[in-house]
């Protein structure tokens, strides 16, 4: 009886002293019991401020990244603020189309928010949506960050900080609605940093943008320092004290010092600060000796680069999302999509990049690479033929001899001074069979990609421009990506192309039917060398005359895209680097010798 009374008193105390309501755990995917601790995990108040129109394309991913966190949802409250745009029905015809586009995107944004809240309300401790009203005509089409926008943002963040304290949250997370967390343990990891008052997961973007500064001027503006890139590129890993964090930041509001943090420069009386929420926050931290920390121990997520104007934001945000999605697939998990918002993620209609076929070479045993490439192609809207590569692990001497294959006598790798590997033979045959298939199907031009492709920004639009300027009457071959070996001796063909010298890699190229026929006519199987050595020989730019002499007709007419459109996902020395050509047995099979039986790769 006494124990029962104590339990009742405990429940009453919790209800009175903590506004995080106790909910049934049977609807939760993750509970406190899933973590090895006798203590309940900290409560989190998420403050999500959603732009009323220009985050529609990324919002399903942003909400999806909250949804996918491995953290008990009953310990999380979500407060979302956005605005309903209304029109004054202006007769300005020049702006009418822009305003209508903004109104349509706003309607979609609000619809997604309401749907996500409706489908997730029971799982979280609480979700609240606050919608203000704003005239679309009041939005500045040339300047995105207006004083009025800053004022609204500062007011909302200040209010968010206040309601987090009123709700007795342990942590408040201020998260921009274009942040996508691809790692599912961000909440769990950063709320474990109990000794820190303010911290953020480092987010990747396009170029060198991120959600932290490593230096700040006395007046509060950005200052690039030598510390920035080593942290951004994760040459140094850990938790680092920095002068500025933004866009996705946790504040431990159990700390007394957290009451001195503010987003409003008008509350900073000791010195003048720019009217900017993140600069005010950084200055208030510095004035009160509060360290701000950035954590780059994992690849936590992504954020688009900032925009300058309303018009440019509408044009660029969708492409930025595509580019960031592709980038996330290089480093790890793809963008998470909110389970109830799948239908709001639009993809381009598939096409073959205005060539007859797109081949993607993939080893059957590299299923993870195939999956990544298929996802990349879906994101880009590219119809492709996944081509099963010849696997060096499956080759044997009888198969090689039956195809009439002889490695070029005396060939040694220029760098490693080793014979050709069976992986390199398989790679060559994979490309060779595509050239044969192209001729057999009478295709006029095709693109060949390997499965470790990293697409550059705005790939598809840039490719359309490149293809429109490529003349198949004057050239047979076009590098989309390569390793340039002799850049000083290369010359520009025009503003889009260079005349390539000796180059490595066959990560991606376009070839015409005539070009493929020239390569086959050279009978390369009789004097086989790696395919990325063979191509420079055939366009007569190889530096080794001993190789050239085996192929007297070297008439492939080649160009390279400038700047390059694709690169490999990883390089030698990277943690995730895999080479199926380098990491295989060497062959001694040449024009004059037969290699003895070898162990299977």
C-alpha cells in the first residue's frame, strides 16, 4: 500500500512539474528501454521555422530526417511556425507569374505540414503548428534577407526559446526547414554532450559552405581561417569550439548560462551588433563565456547553400536539392523521406540524355554500388542500361586464351611497375563488349559510365549544353570525367571542350559508332593494356612510344568536357575506396607467354 502511494505521488509530481506528457509507448518505434541506461533520455523541444514558399522541394526530406531519428518520440515536442500567403490581386503583370508560383508553393508547403502533423501527432509528445498571414506582394523579389524577414525570424526564435523553457525541455533544437539529417543518431549523440551548452552537428553543403564559422571579425562578420577546411573536410575529427554555429543547433537549457543566450541584437547592450539572428547569438555566447561547439565525428547531414534573392531561390533550390541528394549517396545513406510525404517528392521524367543508350558498368557482386547508381539515375531522371561487368575473379586462363587475349609484351604499370591484373582485364573486356554491343545494335552514340561516378552540380542541364555543341562529324569520343596527367600541354578547343593529352580513368565518356569501330578495328585483345592506357594511345597522345607502336592506326578523334562533369566517388587513400582492378592477381600472360593456372581472385 505504501509503495502504491509513493508511485501515485511520483506520477502527480511529474505531471505538475513537467509539461512533457507521459504517453503510451506502444506506438513508439524507439523507447528509452532501447538504450542502456536507467535514466530517461533528455526531452527535446524542436523549433522548426518553415519558409512559406521556397522549401517545398526539401521539406519532405527535412521532416523525414526528424521522423527517422533513433530517439523515443514521446520525449520530443515539435513546434512549427510558417505563414499563409495571401494575395492582394495586384494588377502588376510582370510580377503576377512570380506571385502565383509563390502562392502555389505556399499552398503545397502548408498542405505537407498539416499532413505530416496529422500522421505523426500520436507518436510525438506534442506537435503544434502556428500559421501567420502575410501578403505575397510584401515579399521582396530581389532581396531575400530583408530587415523585415530578419525581424520576423528573430521574434520567432526568441519565442521558441521561451516556450522551450516553459515546457521544461532539457534541450531545444533550432532546425532550419532545409536541413536534412541523414544520420539517424544526431539527437541521441548531441544530447549526450551534457557538459556543453550549445552544440551543432556539422552539415555538408555544396562547395565549402557549412553551418559553422571558424573565424569571426570584431564586428561580427564571417572570417575565413586556417581552421575551417580541416574541420569541414574532417581531416580533424571531434568536437571543436568555434565562434559561430547556425541552422541546426542544440541548446542545453538546463544550464543556467543558457539564459544569457539571445538571437536579438537589441538585447546585447555592451556593444553594437548587426541586426542578424545568428550573429547576435554568437555575440551573446562570447560575451558570457559560452563555448559553441561543432561536431564532425560523423557525416550527420546536409544543408543547401544560402540564397540571395527570392527569384534566384525559386530557380536554384530544386537543383540544389538534387545535387545534395546525389552528394549524400557518395558519403552514406540517402535522404530520408517522411513516410506520409512520398508523393510530394517529384522526379524528372527519365530520358537517355539525348543519346541512343546510357551504359552503366557494374560488377554483379557489387550490389551496393548498383543500388547507389540506380538511385542516382532515378534522382537525375536518366534511363540507363545496367551492364554486367566481366569479373576478374571469374576469369581463368582457358577463358582468356579462348578469346585470343594476350597482354602486351613487356607491359608494366607506369606507377606500380607491375604486370596487368585480372581485374584490369575484366575492366577492359567490359568496355570492349559495350563497343561490340553498340556496333551490333547500330547505335550512333552512347554514354558509358562506371559505377563509382560522382555527378557534378547541375549535371543534366550542363550535359544538354555540352551535347548541343559536340559535332559527331569532327569527333568520335568525349571524356565526361578523367584524371588529367599533362594539363600544361592541353589546349582549349572552345569554351566547353579541351583537346586531351595523356589521361587516366574511364569513369565516364561518350563514344560514337565510328569511334567504337575504330577501337575494335585496332584489335586491342591481341596486345591488351588497361583500357585507360589504350584510349590515349588511340587518340595518339600516349607518352610511351612502346605502346604506340603496337597500334599503327591511331585515329580516334577525342575531346574532353571542360570543366569535367563527373569524378570518381572516392580516391586512393579514402576510407571507402575500393578498386576491383588494383586489388586482384597479376597476370604474366603476354603475346609470347601463357600464364599458368592461378588461384581464384
